[in-house]
C-alpha cells in the first residue's frame, strides 16, 4: 500500500508554505484581523457604490454572437424591443373600446414611463387616396363599369334607377346577348347579368323580410377587397375576431441601471389598470407582455434569493452549532465566511463590474460552498486539540495536513467554475468567473482569517473545554468490520439507480431524464402575466412572441410577407408596407383623375324618381321570372327561386303596404348608388401617398428613422415548447436568414445554455483530472506525465488544423488526458488509482442523482442545469478529503473522525444552502434547490459509505498480501540459512 506517511505529508512544499503562513498569521493575529477588516470594509463600500445590475435577458448573451448581432441591429433601428400588453375582456365590444380609450388617455399622461401606445388606428388621409391602392388594370375596369352609368351621373337621368326599369334593362340585355352568342361564349356573357339580377332580387327579398336590413342592389363599380374596406373605417381597435378581447400595446421606458429596469413603468401601469378596472367593473383588465414576464421573474427570483440567503445563513449557523456542539467555533467560521464573501463582492465589482439575473445567485452558492473549507479546517484543529496538541502547534499541523486537501479542493472547485467562463453564454461565463474567484477567496480567508480568530478565541481555553464534534463512530465501525458487504451493497444500489436512467421506446433506448425548454415553466405558478399570455393564445389565436424581419423598401416588405404567409408554421404577418400603394403614382395618376372628373357633378341630395306601381312591378317581375326559368345556369335558377318566393310574399301584402315598400326600397336604391358614386369620388385624390398620410401609431413601430420596414411574423403554434419553436425558427430562416426576434433569441439562448453547461462540465472534468494528477504525483513524475502529452496534443491539433481536418476541442482534451493517464500509470500506478478513487463521488454520485431524477420525474431545465459543474466540484471536494485521509495512514484504513465530521458538515451545509431555494415560488429556483439537494446527498452517501468501504477493502487486501509476502520471505530466509549451515558443516568435515 503506497500511502503517504504523516511525516512525508508534513514535509511537502505546499504543507510547509501553508504552515509558514499560519505561523505569521498567528504571531501577528491582531494585525492580520485588522487588515482583513479594512479590506472587507473597503470591498463592501466599493460594492455599494460601484456594483451595477443588469436585468435584461439580452445581457446574458455574448454580444459578439451572430444571432445576437442581428437582434442588436434590430433594436437599434426600431427602439424598444417588446411591448407591455394590457388585455381587456368583456362581453360587449363597445365596453372594451371605451376601456381601451380610457387606458390610452391615462397612459399618454406619463410620457416619462411609456412611449408609443397603440390601441386604435386612425386612418388619417388614406381614405381620400384609396383608389391609388388599385392596380392600373383594376382602375381601368372600374372606369369601364362606371361609364355604363354615364346617363345617370352625367345626364341626370336618375329615373333610370327605378326598379322596374332595372329589370327591363336586365331582360333586354339577357335576350340580346342570347341572340348574339352561342355555346360557352353565351354563358360567359350572361353570367354577369345573372349575378346582377341575383343581387337586386336578394336585396328586395331581404328588405321585405326586415326593413332594417338593406343591402345595396348595385354591383361594386370598383373592386375593393376586405382589407381595403377595413382601412377605410374611421377608427380600428385592436380586438380579437369574436370581439371579446381587446389589446393595448405600449413600450416601457427602461431605467439605465439597477434592478429596476421596466419596474417603474410596470408599477404605474398596474396602478392605472386598478383605477380603470374599479371604474369599469364589467371589464376584466390584465397585464402581460415579455417585459412583464421578465420583470415578474426578476422580482420573484430576487425576493426568493433574499429569503433563501437569510434561511441559508441561519440554517448553516444552526447546523454548525449542533455539529460542533458549541457556539464559539461556528461563529468564528461564519466570520471567516463573511470576510470571504465581502472580498468576493469586491472582486466581482473590480473585475466584472455588474451582476446579471444569473450571477446574482453566487451569494447563495458561496454560502453553501465557501463554508466547507472552514469546516474541514476547524474539524481537524479540534481533533488535534483533543489529541493533546497545544494551540499554536495544532493550528500549524492543521494547515500542514488538512490544508493541502483544502487547497486541492478549492482549486478543483474554482476551476470547475472557471471552466464555465470558456462557454459562449455570457450569463453562465460571468457566473463561472465570479463563482471561481469567490471560492478561491473563501479558501484564502480560511488560512488568513480563521487561524487568527482561533488563536485569539482559544488563547486561554483548556483542552477539556474544547467541544467534541460529531464523529460518526457507528458508521466507522460498520465500514471497518464489513467493508466488502457495505461496498457491494452500495454498488448494487448505484447499479439500480443507473438502470432507471433509460427506457425502451419505439425509437430504441432513450433517456428518462427530460430537458424542459419551456421558460414559462420556470415562472411562479398562477402568475397573472403567464396565465393571461396562455389565454391570449387560446382565445384570440395570438402570441406575444413573434419573429421580425427587416426590409429595405415597401416592395421588399410585401414580397417577404407573401413568402412568410405561405409557411405552415406562420399564423399571420403584420407589416405597414401593404398600406402603401403597390404602384407608383405616375402609373395611376391619370386614371384616378378620370374618376374625379366624371363624378364632379353629383347632386347634393338624393334625386326624386317616379313612384312605382305595384301591379306594374308584379307583372314585370313575373315576366323576368319566366325568362330566367329558361336558362340552366345555377345563378339563374337560384335567382328564379328567390324571385318566385318574393312574389308570393309580395302578393300577400295589401296595396298600401306594397306601395310603401316600393317607395322606401326605391329611395334606398337610388341613395345607395349615389353613395357609391360619392365614395369613389371621395377616394379619388390623385396626389401621391406621403409617409405622413400613414397612421402615426403604426409608422413609429414599423418604419425606422433610416427608412427600413419591419415585418412581424406570428407563429401558429405555442412556441414556448421546443418542437414548434424549432420548426418555426427553421421555416422563417428559410425565407430570411437574418430574421430575429424574441422566439429566435429564446431558441438560441436555450441551445447555448445547454451546450455551455455541457462544455463547462467537460472542461472542468479535464482540469480537475490534471490538478489531481499534479496533487498525487511527485513533481518530477507530474512534469513527465503532463508536459510531453500536452506538447504532442497541441502539435497534433495544429497539424490537423493546417491540413483542413477539423478536430473538436473535446477530442483534443480527451486525447491529452488519455496520454497523461498512460504515462502516469507507468510512472506511479498507485497515484493514478488514487486519482480515479477521488473521482468516484462526483461521477458515481452524479449517476445516482440522475437515476433518482428519472424515477421521480424531475426534469432538467435552463435553471437547474447549474447542477452539472456544481455536483462535479462538490463531489471532487469530498473525494479529495477522503483520499488524502487514506494516503496519510498506514495499515488497514479507517476513516478519521474529523474527515467524517467535516464531510457530513460540509455536505449538510451545502444542502441547507441550496435547499433554502426550495422555499422559492419561482419554480426555476425551486428546481435548482431540489436537484442540488438530491445531488449533494448522493455525493455524501458515496463519499462516506461507498468510497471508504472500497478503500478499507483495498487496504485490507493489500495488508493481507503484505503479510503473506513477509511470511514467505521469512521462510525463504530460514531455508537459505539452514542450507548455508549444512554447507559449512560439510566443508568443515571435508577439511578435517
């Protein structure tokens, strides 16, 4: 058994350096504490006055990332990126419109908090230029149809609008064309006449049934689609199709710094909503939008983190009091932690300068991890005092022995965090950089502050007054007596948990641990902004998330719109370019002027016409009915049936009722034609459509100051889920590779988070292996095991790179580690074995953790993925201390009481520190606490049960082998001695 003796451990360079540092600190304890206090106060003041906070999710993303560059270009051109959305729900559309107007008016009173509110669209001057939106062909066709009415509007022959004359004219035209054309050509020429007859007959029939329901009997002179009719209305409100839900959108004015962000605007908006809701109890008013979701998340997580930090501090303190069975020493450890955290905040302020919504959690992380070094130091120190060591020698020996393990654990844990700094996701990189530095500073505080505090607090304390911490003797005895049974039983449990990780499906074997991309599932349950957002999608078929594409001209915007609308994953597209005429004013100017010229002499009032004779009307309608019955056209047959039904109902009226009906219908018929003429004349302004003619509420959103045109693409499916999001992103990028927007930001960020944590874990594992080799190998062998493989790996990667053969960084790292292990195995086989044993807690503990997650259906998500580097660091920390304890002992291994106490205490403090997050209402923070409690608990079990049992089993086997070897050696030596004596005797006899 190649363990290190205590003498060798004490003579190590690192141990002597730590002992010398402790000697200086203890000798100058008051000076050391005064300097630590001054530095701590300076760091606190620096943090208070210089540390900034960034709350925007965009601050978590690397600004040099290609997809984020597109987002930044968009926000620079179009300003604020996302709206606050007020949702008004009521049964009556008019009530919704009234509430929207009230909200809009009150919001406009706070320009310092809100900008660019949108709840209604005023068409402005566009209706007067409506004809310019038609194509030249449509305008010419309209002029041809208008010319047919020339005798009416040019010559004043308004008597031609009489109903009986209309039927006479239709009968004459049908008979004339029937005689002039044959076959298909005849059918095509008659169909417009049949259609006109159907419109006229339908209008009469509907008006006879309900005199409040008048439908114009005149065909449209100018082809106007529904979109153009919508634009011609006086005011358009943002309502859903059923008219039960209205929307007001407004950009919040963000604060420059601090955690406020859009908080002031959101708070004021909620105040306004409360006031308006009290005045209009029939309407339900809610607030949602991406800024509201983010703000709610930030505020919830911030409140939850404060509560978790308080609970964590008290919980860790109570655990230390019970674990060390005293008050004085735990208080000293907490003071050491406070100094380390103050230094960590100062370090963060000097290096990063700000915190984001991810790195703000580093305080809780440091409470859980930073206290571990003090616990290990304190446990060893108390154990030495109970063994009879005096104060100063006990402190020096603690630094010389357990100090090397603390340094190794701190370096490996810090490097696990620093490896996150190599990842592309800025939020994780900053958290890794801050966490790694904080771990190192807490370790430094362990050697600079804690010995000084102990030297002053225990100066006059007798050994019998020292507390007796928890030692775990029952666990120690069980493992020592039955190491094989304990090891095999725990490995069987590990195997069972590992077997739960995968399951058989139709596609083969798949993991039972699912990664949940849906960011809404991280929010607190029942949050209004989340529930309203879901209701909008379900009831209004709308989404708060949309992709954006930027066009350089209206023509390009209209072309992109057509392509986006053709995509299966797109619900609808919104843009402003369709409100600009597709043809230049030069192409349509003369045609539009022709409309105005021809309709320039319309009467101011409805011209009177002759009264209709009911008997004459009845006779002419009978004749027209007979005529239509002779044609097989579906339109003609349908019109004949309507005409027959009308005549039956008309004949049932009295003569007075018939006359009154005909007079009223005739008046409305003439008025409707005059109204159509006036509408055409009112839309015949030929001056070009200017940018100022467009609604201001839309131009400020859809046209940038540089003249770029925005297109908003709304998804058909609920794209908070990854499958529809992937499809949506893929399809919109097929049309415009530069498309951006919140959905694409969410998609890319989620991918980066997942890849970043995976990459950080791989890098951390590699760095930890290297550090452990350096720790366990002699300096000469460590140099031989690491330097040549590093040179070879770099040269190989460089050669392959120059030849155009891509080699991933992960592959290069793997190749380097394999070569290091092979060389180290040849040089010091036992040190490589010790390194692999050290990795058992993080690797096997992580395997058990994922098995438990699979069995309990706990999903991974963008929040709790932090468990990967943390579990790696915590598990290595435990493994280092156990293996260091093993290497310091000779003979059969028995875990030191101080090691058991320290690992139990450090693990429980970590579980309390992280478990305090389980009080959070924010489900993301709750999942972080839950998963980390499970993970740390698994590492604790492996570190105190499985690993010591394996070490004890191994050491017993080696001790037995050494005993057998010594016995064989003694027997062999005795045999040789007898042979030598016999040979000497024989030689003596021969000589005699």
